């Protein structure tokens, strides 16, 4: 993939009107850009101020390629017009653990200056649909290229020249790029709307939990189902009085296996077992239906519940 341009390819799924349009070409990205990839501003971030340019850093880009506005910052400089992002611009992370991460600028995100650990690319609209390119940057093929290209000694990274040399499978007709881009971006919009609904439900649940469980120092919840309103105060018990608490240390290595033997077995990771090369499934019969596993190291307190239809993953 780093040498000559690859042979033409044909996607497995294609819109009907393009099935006879011929194979896709595989070309270097640089030939479809306006100018060379550009590096961002090398300046420190400062607290956000309305009179200063908003600053886009790697940490301000979500895994979905959207801007994270919860921790907006500024950059203290008189930015030139060309230092601001324009509609259709794509920025790519060039170093560190986030190398390969991408963001496509949208006017609704406001005026943004991008930081030095990001690289901007501008697609030529007569050759390459920017949304088509942005969607490609979430494919397995792209991320395999990132892994290969950034595998160097020390900190991983991909520079502007390397991004420009990336091989990109591209339809011969711009209209097919546009159709694919519209299809996938429409799905992104639906996913975004569903994510907002899920977040709203999570907040609703959080509010209910605060009322359905007694507050600190109280024994009666503020909100109670009608049939239990006269049932009296809740009791406060120690966990060991109402449940069998079993530490992972009580399990023997012989209890572990790399193969599942029944539908109630669930995977467990522990350092002692890992040293013996066993990362598989704990077959201990004590993990019965309606067991709850709670992490005791690392991410303390994370709980996993297992009923008859769910195998919970724990790290103990």
C-alpha cells in the first residue's frame, strides 16, 4: 500500500444506477486536494474569551468526529483569515494516541482556529466530495493504514506528506461519491438524534434513582409506588447480611478455562490467571443467576449484573 497505486476495486454494495459505472480507482489523496496538507497554530490554549479566536485541539474532537464544546478554549493571537477553518475542511490528528482521528468543519460549530497537532486538508470539490472523504476516514481500511503508517519508534505519528500519499478508493463519477456521502451522513443524523434521546432517558433515570432510593441519612424514598407507600421505612443492612460475597481470590486457577461449557459462564480477567495464559471463562458454579460482580481493583466499584440471559464481563 505504500508503493505503487493499487489496482481498481469494486464495492460489494452499490446503488443500482452505478452498478455499470465501472470499477473504483485507487489514487493518492494528494491528487484530490487543493494545495498541500497544512499544519495548525503552535500556540498554547487560554481560557475561552469572546474577543479571542476559539481553538480546536485534538481533545476537542469526539470519537464520532464532532466538536466537544464542554471545555471550549481560545488562542491568544490575531488570527489571519486563512488560519480559520472553512466549510468542508477536514482536520486530522498527526501524533499521539489519537493519531488518525478526524473532524469535518461545520459552520454551526462557529469560527475555529486549529492547533498544531492537527493537519488540515481541503478536498478539490471538482474531484472529491469532502463528506465522502470524511466517511472513508471511519472505515476499517483507513484505520489499518493508520496503524501501519504510524508504527514507528517512539510516539506514533503521521505527517502531512504521509497523509497526502494515502491511497484512497474513489468512484469514477462524482455523483456516486455524493450519493454515498448523503446516505451515510443521513444515518449519522439519525444516530445523533437517537443518542440525544438515550442521553435524555439516562438523565430521567438518574433523576428517578435519586427519588426511588432514600437520600443520605434518610430511610424513606421521596418517590414510592402507590402499593408501598404505607409499607414503612427501609431497613439499612450490611451487604454481607443479605448476600453471599465471594472474592475473586477464592477461585483457583483450575476454575478457569479458555472454552465455554454452559450458557451461564462469563469471562473474568485477573492478574494471577493472566500470568498463566488463561484469559478465558470462569466455570465456578458459585456464579449463579442474578449474581452481581463488582470491580475491586483499577476501576473500583463498577458493577455487572447477570441474569439468566446475560453474561456480564468483570475485571477483578
